[in-house]
C-alpha cells in the first residue's frame, strides 16, 4: 500500500519546471443517483488553457442535456500538494486519500460536490519500477476503477444528498501526447462484478492501438501491461463522422468495438454514441499543443464469458475523445 500511496502522490516538481510540456492532474468522475454525470480535474499545469497554469475543471452533465462547465485558474501559491500520498489542494477545492476512501470537494459558482469515493476495486499502476514508468507514454495510476460514492451535490445552489458509482485516476508526464498520437478514445464500463478501463490510441503513424484493463474486486483480470501470456486483444473504430460534419472540425468514430480473451475469461463490448454532452475548444480556437475534446454518453453492449458461462449487460456511461494539435498539423480551417 505504501508504494501505491507514493505512486498516487505528486510526481513532478511543483511549480512546474517546463510550462510548455509538463503536465500532472488528478481526475474523478461519477454517475449520481440524480441522473447527473460529474467530472472534476485538479490540474497542476492545465494542457487545455494558454498560458498553462493550475486549474480546477468542473463539468456537470444533467439528464436534461444542459451542460454546466466551470473553470477556475489558480496561481502557484494557491496550490499545495504532497509527495507522500494523494493530498491535493487548489484554493478550497481538494482531493485527499483518507485510507478506505477518497474525500473529494469542489465548489465553483454555486455548483459542485463534497463526496466520499470508496476503494471497492483494487488500484493499478502503469509501471512497477521507475524504468517501466519511463517507457510509458505517460505516468498513470488508477486509484479506484469502480467505487461507491456518497455525499452532497450542489447544482444551481441547491444541495442534495446523493449516492452513485465513481472512478478516480492520476496522470503525469513531460512529453506532449501530440508527439506520437493524433487522438484517442477512452472510457470505462461497469458491471456489478467487473470494471473495464479501455483506450484506443490513434497514432500519427500506424494502426489504432486498442487496450483494455479488466478489474474485479480481487484485482486485475485482464492486464495487457504486466500479463500478456495467451492474451488476444482486438479493437476497431467505426461509423466515422467527417470533419465537415463535426462540432470541433475533426473526424471521429461513433462506434467502438473491442474484444479481449485470456485463459477461460473473455470480454467483448461495443459502444455506440448516444449523444454528445461536451464539445470543448473547436479546432480553429486551438493554440499549438491544444487538446480539443468530446465527451458523450454511450450505449454499451457487454458480453462476458467466464469458464464457459456468458452474461450480457446493456449499460450507459460517459466516454471521451481527445485530439492533439501540433504546429505542423494541417486540417481544413487550420494551418498550424
């Protein structure tokens, strides 16, 4: 546990040594029993603002489709972090490891929450040694793949007691993702027994790179980083929307498919976009190294086979598509 506490603590030097390339953030999202999806990011050097600086980003996606988006910028002297565990403060907003749960608080312009996220599923780290982490595109810990949420939720100044299901992770690095990747698809799938964290990375050269981690409460079931023996994994992006028809001016897929099998376990899932809840930073507004992004609600079909027994689940969850922009990129309406 001690090692994981360190992994989930601050990694880079703060204040950041290189504002143009360095990044580190703690991410949390949850689906609440009110029907709202909430997302908060505590960023030490926000890659989606210019000039880059610490921020708290809050997004609330209500059932009625009217997004609430708040961004608060901070000076370095308004931020405190720990190098021993997750203990991040930006102004009065914070994310703290409290042992069996995380305490997460954010309040921006009459919207926010104060929640406990319980550690129901085992954590995961992208590298077991500094050398392994150095080889990864970026540092990554998944603190809670899936956990119960409880606390208070404030929307339009009205406070409600809520429960739900949440997720929390942490990323850091010193190399822009735009160096090797054009965009990526990322999200989670939840069933009562399993949690899936998937990505399909679209490199600037080569074929799409699908990957999924599958967790149970006892640990990882599918882990393409540390256990590839007998693992077969495939994935595809389909049903493309052309740039001319997209809100951000960039092409993207509305359907994702993935399949992974190892031993007597197999998972196959398809995600079809239901509706977009966020389209942030259109291409024409991006500075070089910007990151336009979509978030959307997906209709999911999940089939899990364990020891010859198959179960199917129909679910909905929040997913995202992130694009990278470089100075030498050329798109319709954008020339570096």
